[in-house]
C-alpha cells in the first residue's frame, strides 16, 4: 500500500512538472475543458435555481389545500377551453355551504380579486395593484408575514370595515421612508380605506402571487368595487384536516359542490378542483426536459474539450518518448507509465473544471446583481463538475497513456534519437 501511494505521489509530481514546463499548451488545453464544465454546470445551476424559485412559489398554495374555481389549472394545445367557458364562477354563499357541510375541511375561505387597480394617497399613486377581497380564514390557508400592523378580525370582515393590508412596494411608493403607515388612509376605486398592516417584502413570484404589489381587504368591502357574481378570479380555498389526503378531500368536495349546484347524476362537473400537485407534476416534466437539454448542450462542449485534451496528451507522449524509454529500461512497469500520463490528463482536466466552476460562481454573482435573480452553485453541482472533469481526463488520456505504457524501451530510445 505504501508503494502504491509513493507511485501515486510521483505521478502527480511528474504531471505538475509537465504542465508547468508547457504553460501555453496547458493553458490552451484548459480552455476547452473550462468552457465545457462552465456550460454544463451553468445550465444545471440556472435550472436548479429556477426550479427552487418556482417550487418555493408553489409552496405558498399549501400541500393540503384545494381550490374550487371555474377554470382548471393547465393549458397547452390539448386544453379544452370551450368546455369551461360557460361555467358559473364560485360564489361566497357556496363557500359558506361547503364550510357547513364538509367534515374534512379545516379552514375554508373565499376570495375575489381586482387586477390592475390604482392605489392613491394624496398626490402619490401606485398602479398595477392586485386587490384581493377575502374572508377571515384566508390567513389560515396562505402563509405570509406582516412587517407592520395586523390582520383584520372576523368581526371586521363581517361588518365590511373600510380597512386594508398593503404590500411593501405599494408602501414604498405612497409613503416616505420612516413615515408612519398604520392608520393612514388610501383610496382604491373611489373607496377610502385605512391601512392596518404592511406585508413583508418577498420579491417577485414566478408562480402564484407576490404580496409586494397586493392589497388585501375584507371581502364584504371589495364587493362594492368588484362584481363578484361574474368575476373570473373568484376562488374558494379549502384546507384539509390533518390525516385527510388530498384525494379524499377532493372526493368529498366534489360531492358537496355537485349537491350545491344540483347537478344531475351523469352530468359533467361545472367547477374545477385544483391542487398544487397538478403544478408539481407539470414542473417535474418541465425541469426533466430542461435537464436533458442542458446535459446535451454541455456534453457537446465537454466532448470538444475532451478531444483537445486527448490531442495534447498524444503530443506529450511523443515529446517524452525518450524519457519513457529510459524509465522502462531502468525497470519501470507499464502500470507506472500508464499512471503518470493518466494522472497528467486528470490533473489537467480538474484544473479546467475548477476554472469553469469559478466562472460559474462569478457569473452567478453578476446575474444576482444585474437581474435580481439568484443563481446558486450547489455542492451537488460542484461535485458533479469535478467528477465530470476527472472522468473526461481518464477517457481522454487513456489511449495516449496506454500507447506510452506499451512502448518498447529500446525502440523508444532509438525513435527519439
């Protein structure tokens, strides 16, 4: 075992001496593998970061929450939109009936929203705001944090009090830094509302909703602004009790909704029951495809780099033919010669891989600063980059190393001479 480690150490020494002696050649060889590792790990990092961001957004929907809506989630070429066009929208009294009849529901809330609204305060305006009117149990279903103030009470919701909770971006546009926000009044569609809370800033959301440009008001107040009987955004949000599966919950909700809407046996449902698993399944397919595409793109880049490494190793074997002959004449085994050249190839590729990973880290930092999108270089991708580099080094250097190990010492010395 000690002999093995000594030979391995000597192989590394020979490899570094060879790489240091031919700096320009080493640099050009590194370039190919660096670009290859940079390409494939960058693609993986972007896909991983995008997937994390979207899945974090999807997690807002809750694992055990079902949404009763007019339209099913989905889309694409096979989406039969004409089947859903004339469906009725969910109504608040249907949410009340569900709450009374359901045995599996923990919380049920109703929501209706108005998009593209303008919030005014004196001479300041915040445009493109989503106004959500919802019932009291909304905060039991959706997860959010308040930077200031409080959530409205059930009695305030029932009374239709003129109060609201505003997003961080709206607060920044309407109020000066350090100015007292709680208790101030804003105007939405002619309705004056008192601010009782400010949402914690969360940034843009790729799926779902961001609270930064959102206003939440008690449902009975928003009815004065939105025609909820025809609002396509109407939704009933229902969370299941612990121990109840989503499938069981959806079966119960289906039966209750069909009863509420008095659908005949055999008639199609005129409502959709959506849950986050529908999005998760689509995400699995999407990111699986993106991962395959990224692998194909990256492998082409690595293949080019591998050919470059192999070419350099052939040149290295030819230049060191005399040295190989002398070593073998002095008793060096084929394994020693093979390990020397394989080690040189692997070290060269690892250096290129490390350089590629450094470029990915720099690119991620620049992207985060310029585009406000975090690209994280995970430990898994770092290990993958190093394994790929070592693997390409082994594959690219195998044939040149085997040729070097098979040289006859006499022929090698005569050929060089």
